[in-house]
C-alpha cells in the first residue's frame, strides 16, 4: 500500500498544501516543508520549477520564475525530497510539474531516482492519459502513484479512461482557468464530485481557488482532500527575504486551514 493510499485510509479529510521547490531557496523550502507538517499537512505538493508554467496563475508562475532564475533543477528537487525523508517517513510528497524536465531526465531514470528519493506521487500537468502509458509503466515499477487532473469540462468518457490509469488520488480543478483564479461555487463542486465518483474509485482532492479556512471547510464537506497553493506561495513571495516571518505566516495559514477541515 502506498504512502498516499495509507494517508487517505487513515485520514478523514486530507490537507495538501502546495509550494514551489526552491522558491526563496532550497534550504527555505526544506524548512517550509517541515513547517507545513507541523501545521497539519498530510501530503505536500512540490512544484517542479519550469520556465513556461502555462497552467499556473500569476502568483505561482512567478514562483517558478524565481526558482528557475536561481537554477533550481529537477535533480535539486529530488535531492530536497531525499533530505526531507531523513527526518519524515510519514508525510507523502507529490511532485507537480510539466513533462519537459521528465522527458529530458528519461522516464525510467526519473522514476528510479524519484523512488530512491522518497517521492510518493507525480502529477504531470501537460501529459494527457492517452500519452501516459510509458511513464506509468516505469512509475508502477517503483510504486509511485500517477495523479491526474480532472476539470469540470472532463467528459464521462475521459473519466472512464482516467479510472484505468490514475492512482493515489485525482485532483479536481474546481475552476476553469489557471491556479488562483476566480470564485468557487461550492454546490457546483459538490455536483461535479458526485459525477466523478460514478467513474473513478479514488479519493478526490479539490484545488484552484481555495484561499482561506472558510472556503476550505466548505469544500471539505464533499471533497476527500483540500489543496491550497496560491495563498501560501503569496507569503513566500512577500516575505522571502525574512525567513522567520515567512515561516510564521505560512504556518499560521496552514494551521488555520487544517483545523477548519479536520
């Protein structure tokens, strides 16, 4: 049983914060990961820096820009996870990123290295399930979950296809557009989750547009996990040069959201 599966089995509602690896420095990211764990994170979603993060809104896109400018690579991210695993063997780590760095690395080499580092799951934003079978084969060999995005516009036929390849959980994009955008309609989200569950027998995490504890609590009534990114990344952008204030701000918001959903 994977670490992700175990967490969802033992946790009524999971809290999944997102941060971009290397934003404000890899050492700061390591401390942020520890802070998130102390404040209720069940799974940490680490963004792999990429030069063209097309699915991300301005806040997270700029975090990619900062990390890329500092030269943070996929290999650096794997080393960061390996360092995290030296003190934490229970919190799951999911890498969220784009296909190009993985293709450059090589599917088998990446899957082997990710497993050796202690990565639990991969979400490749720009890889459709129809093209994912080769990567899945190598991930499966290493016991790494392959997580996919599901949108409000995803057809029932596509959900049937995703059910055959996805593992760990699926990530429901609660809004059309990029991360951090728009206004959530909780009832619409609930209706969409009911439809998804008719086709996919996996936990569902909901992200995009969840910015505070009140929204997180409302979404958690129908979701299995709440995913929060832009609000946390905004603190890193604001206080990146003041580590104490950054850790305190990120920790406080994480604690508030975790408390609200649990």
